[in-house]
C-alpha cells in the first residue's frame, strides 16, 4: 500500500541521514576519487560513475521521467567545523569578529539563494516547482528534494564593520551539496547526490565582501541546479 510522505517523515529521515552524510562528506566525497566510493549504500542505492558530481547514487529502476513537479523541503546549511572560531581567531579587530547572529544570517542567505536559484532554473526548463505543504501529494509526478549545504567555508565573511578596512582573498571559499530525492507518494528514497565545490581561485588577491561572496556562492548553486535540470531533461528525452 502506498502512503503519502509527510514533511515530518522527511525531516526525521533527513536528520538521521545527515549524521551519516556529514561523515561521508568529510571523510570521503571531498577528497576521494569517484571510483573509490562504495558501489552500493545501505539503502540499496547504486553508485553512478562518470558524473559531474563527487558522488551520485540512485535506486535501481528509478525513472526521473515520471516526475514533472518538484518540491524543495527545508534547505539546511552548516558551516565547516570550527569555522566561526577560526574566523574570530584571525580577526585583528573586535568589530571584524563574526557573531552568532551574523553566522546565522549567512546560513539563511545561502538557504534562500538555493531555493531561489533552483526554482529559477527548474521553472525556466519547464518544470513546476510547488510548495510541498499545498501540493497534491497523491499525484504520481511529484519529486521531493531534501537538500543541505554542509562544510560551508566563507573565506572572508563581510561583518559590515565600521571604518574603511578591506579584506582581500583569492577565492570566496567552498561548500558541499548533500541532497536526497524522494517519491512523494511512496516516500521511497530514489537517489542521493554529494558534491564538493570551491569558488574559482582568481590567482591574485581581490576584494571580498558580501556582494562578491554572494556572487561566487550563486555561481556554484546555479551549476548544481543546471546539473539537476540536465538529468531531468535527459530522462524526459529533451
């Protein structure tokens, strides 16, 4: 018997999976060649080789051609371990230290940009992005995305401190995507993708601020969104 997947179910599943995922990301995907990853996960997902991501696992027989609507559930964002501590140790002035409120603002901004950019790219490609809570979840064509950004490492966060000081870096930093795909009707886990990305190294020192950080992060998010669109298009024969 098929039952509709509820948001609370997804959150429970995702939180337990995130514990495994974080270790998986830190210990494997960010630095391990694709060919050295496990061939099959505990859930029965199989590794797809030769992809543009660090790791892609899919459920045998899963067919993305069945899905024309997508819902994005709760974009979780987490900094790399000790990120704020390390930033504040290096800050020369008290006004340049990153507060917990500022760190939370950065996480919210990344989460909002993720949803905005993925919605833009999917909609432009002809797919409908819906609010899961208000969607007809009994229809067979709804794919639920449960994403998280982990290991977020902003090289020079803009604390908007007073004065004329400027920060120079060669790169915004890095972040890792961990995202699972669920069938909204059966609640079956259909796939999982993990991908670590670093903003391009410009080769010379450049001014870093909230605008440049956002631009670099958005480029990475848009790359991920377009990879997903490419997979959907291929499944639909576009």
